[in-house]
């Protein structure tokens, strides 16, 4: 139901003509409703089938690249194992930043990731003369630069470009992200129509939705397998596609979400926090980190954004605090501290715990739900499987279409005595 379906027509509505030959009476409201609903299901079936055919290649592309990107950091560490090799000890963030500056002289440091943020090394981001961000990896034990211009494997970089913008800046004059967003909305239509055609309103079907019958022919097997995969993945696939739409159309989705939550969503504070020059020397990134960690031993620093040479900029220290089973609601949360670069005073704290439930649900869960990191390694592997499920749906849909049309051609060769397999397939499909 996610990408392709067969040419099976929806079951016919009940006949309103009396069996005794009397003149037909006006249909009851219930029967009129069922007739309207049946017509909608037939239209939904056509939309589901043809949209699936048109978008199948793109959906498969998004599914494969998205599944691979779930474990992109692990793939990078495996492929570039030497660059990620570390020794025991920790020279500190300031020493790592100094090593990066020595490796790339004259380039301002934009941000610094602590070990564990992007990998086992310090990851220092600098900006070259052309405005291009460069990644320097530093061994935390020795302070040695393992690579002065680190890049992911070429295949992973290509997958990222294909997944997010189809490896293009614009398509037919439109921004590539806009095209991807509209394609994702069409994918949502496929998911909704698939659920409507195959599972709703016949709730009784749900009890046998995961049943896959063997020995009934290729057509029946693929119909059952298509339906089983579809019902098992419909909810997570819908969430993945919805969050993908949110990335492509952030402003429109936020406005829609605010209306849906009756105005409970609160826009983040985008006013800039500023440092106050006092004639003294700025503190270092390591000192800014120490000011934050001193507040609570449970604070785990992940990333430090530097003022990048601005005389009034602040250090932005991104941390993870608290924790719970599977990192679910009420557990680990990302807290940002903004530190005056001269006095070391914490001028602002952005803590999701201060937001209401509607704001947290959107701001803190959109990205984790899209890539499956909300439950750690378990949900990431589950998201890989779900991300690859459209391949199976596409395959079973193509097989159903091919077998159905093959059977139709065979039946046309002998109109007086159709093959038993054709009769059996059609009878069974009408009952699906």
C-alpha cells in the first residue's frame, strides 16, 4: 500500500434491489453513505495506483539513501578508521582548537565538537577564505591532528545530496528542496489512499492484515505480503514523510502546527544574546565550557559555537542533561547555554523543559523521529528496516500488476473457458 498496488477493484456495494422483483425503494441513509464511500474508495484506488507508478523511482531513491544515512557517522568511522583512531586521555578543548588552528592557519574557528558529539575525536570546524567549512579531527589523548580536512566517504556525500535536494540547486526553475517537499506531500497521499482502500472502513480486515497465505498462487501471496508490510509500516512511514515535509516547508508546517494545536506552539526566541566588551581579553572555549559544567556534574557538553571573531558575540554551549530509558519524554534533553565571551557570565539558557508539550513535541522530536534516534541503536535499526520497506512494497506491487495483466491476457484467449487460476485469483481478490 505504500508504493504500488494491483489492478484489484474495490468490492462492489450491496445491491439495493429487492429479491422479490418489487420496484426498488429509496436507499436508506446507511446504504447511500456506503455508496458514496465506495465511490471514494474507487477514486482513492486509482490515485494510489497511478501516483505510486509515477513516483516509484523517487520513493525507492529516498528510501535507500535515507536508510543508509541513519548510520552515516558509523559508516564514516569504519571507512576512515585511521582518522578516527584515538589514544587515552584528554588534552582539553582549548588544546584541540589550538591544534586545529596550527593545521589551518588564518582560518577562524566556527565551532568545536567534544568527543562523542560527532565521533571519538575532537571535531573542530573552521572557515576558509572562500567561506567553505572545513572539519579538523584531533586525537583527544595526544592533541595530534589526524586529518586537517576531513570528509565523509564519497558515496555517503552523494547519498546526502540525492536525499535532500536530488543533487541539484534547482529543477525546472524551482528550488530543489521545494520539489522534494511537493513529492513528499504526494507520498503522503499515496499512504493515506492505500490505507483507505485496503483497510478502512473494514476494520475486520485488520485481524488478518498480517496474514500471508502460501500455496495460493503468486498473485495472492504478493497481495497478502503487500498488505502485511503496508499495515506494519503505515504509521512510522507517515511520521517519517511528515517530518521530511517539515524540513522542506518549515514555515508553512509550523504555521499549520500552530493552528492544529490551537496556538499552543511557541516560536523560539531568535533575538541575539550579546557580550559586553569590558576592555579585557575574551575567555577561551574551554573556559566557557567549564562555566557551564560547573553548574551541574550531570551536564554533558556536546558542541561549542564560538563568537567567530565578533566583538559582541557569545559562546553557545550545547549540552545534554538528564537521561532516561530509551531517551523518551522527560529524559535526556538538549540545553543551550549562551556565555558572555568576556566575563564568562551565562546570559541565557534555552531549556526544552521550559516549553509546553506542543512546542516540545514539534521542536525536539521532528529530527529524532525522522532519522529514528529517539530510542538509540534499537530504533535506528528499526528505522533502517522501515526505510527499506518501500522497496518490498514496490516489488510486490509490480509483481501483482504483472500477474494480473498476464492472467487477463490468458483469459482473453479463451472467453468460453477461462483458466481456473484466473477465476480463483479474481474471486479471492474481491474478498481481500
